[in-house]
């Protein structure tokens, strides 16, 4: 089932609140009737509760009836108001159920239309500690994504965030199909169990051979299995964490630099940019572009179409269409560079 927080949830919330208030009112009415009959008729609490429920449920008086004048007067008042209260509760219950079903049906159709429109999106399987960080990054980058998660507390939090959420088992083929894996750009397998991640990667690769898959490995020995299953990249947080700790211990200046890049409050980051054939950079030497002089962006590596990686390319390196540029710089400069690399913007370089 897919959820996305919307105004429809408010439509469901109103009758539910009325139902809750009605239930509280009925409970108070039962308590009031029990106490009144106990004081007026001198019955036991059990007999008083019995008569109160008889009155509210319209079963009628049989073996036990009010005998005193005060008890009869209260019974008249109690019948005229209590029965109406019970009818209101039943009406609220029916309204809540019917309206919930209607909103759910409407939301399901709307959700299906939205899911069918998604193209080149990302799928995040698991919203734990690793997955939640990926979600935050994608929200900041404003890229389309779908989250698959079943844990109730996480589902509640994600609903509050208003993300596309699929509450199903990520290891099932129909779940990945519903998430649009055949049209997706990438998938992150972040489930807490390595075997589940292997299943997700294996199924996703079978459904989309061009999908870029990044998988989390809880145990180091699971990396090879995930690669064989079809993952393009495997990340082991424990190994990365230990490397970062060793770096912080032995090379604190390098660790501080890497932390400054990863810090969300700084306007600095890495970006990969594909040079399209219509780009002003295609066929030009790196030194004759505005990448360093005007945009103040540093190209730390270039990946050729054949997979060759050139680290710290010189100014004489020729940028070719299809190359991937690995750049570091300010976010605004990187966005401008990305537009120029795609050929969407012209410049006087």
C-alpha cells in the first residue's frame, strides 16, 4: 500500500475525532447512569450497570426496573438522551468507516497515477539509519524517489515528511514493479539483513539491466555476493566508519577537510557531470574552458566513455562528449556547470 500525506488524511481525521468523542460520551453516560441508579434505587453497582446498559442499548426493562419516583424520572431523562447518544456513536462509526474507504480508494487511484508518471527516479529499500540519510540527501537535492519500508514507527515519520512510500516487502518482485523499478534510474538496497539485500539486488537486476544499484553490506563477506547478484557498488558502513576513524586519528587535517565537504551546512560538495554532445565543453581542452577561471570549480577526475579514469587531469586534457567530470565546488557553481555540460546553457567560453 502506498501512502503520501495529503489533505485526504484530514478528511478521514474529522469523523475519527467525532467517533472518539462519541465513545467517550457513551462511557461517561454509562458511568453516570450506573452512579445515578445506585444512589436513587439503592441497587448494587452491578445491577445499576446492568440497567444502564439495558437503557442505552434499547433492550428494555425486564427483571430489574426503577421503583422510586426519582428513579423513574431519571430513567425517562436517561432514555431520551442516552439512546440518542448511542445512535450518534453508531452514525459516527459508519461515517468514519465509509469515508476512510472512500478517501483510501481516491488516494490509491491518485497514487497509482503519480507512480506511473515517475521516470528516472530512485528507489530506496529500507529507511533505517542508512536509508534515512539517503532520503535526507535526496530531499535536499529535490530528486524523485520512492521509499519501501514496513517498520511502523518509520512509516509514521515518513508519512509526516510527505514522501512517496510503499509499505510492502521490498524482497518481493511485485513490490519492486509497483515502485517502478523498470523505469527507475537507481536503487539503494539498505535493508538490515544481507540476505534480504541480495534478494532485492537480484530481483531488481533481473527487471532492469540498466539500473544503477548500490547495496549496503552489513558483513564484509557479503560484498562479493551482492556484486554477483548485480550490484554496481557495495557500501559497508562499518568498514567505511573504521577507515574514517583511522584517518581522523592519523591524518586529522585530511579528516577535517572531508568533514567540511560532507557537512550539510556548507555550500560545498562533489558532483558528477556528463558532457553531452551539444555542450560547449565537448572537444575543448580543459584549460580553455571557464570551469576554473569563472566558475571556480575544480575537476578532480575525468572518466572516459571506455571507463578510463584520469585523476587530476591537466589543462591539456581534451573533454569529449560522453565523459564524466568529477568536480568539487560551490553548489551554485556546480549547478551552472551541470547546465553547461548538458548543453542547456550557453556561455562565452
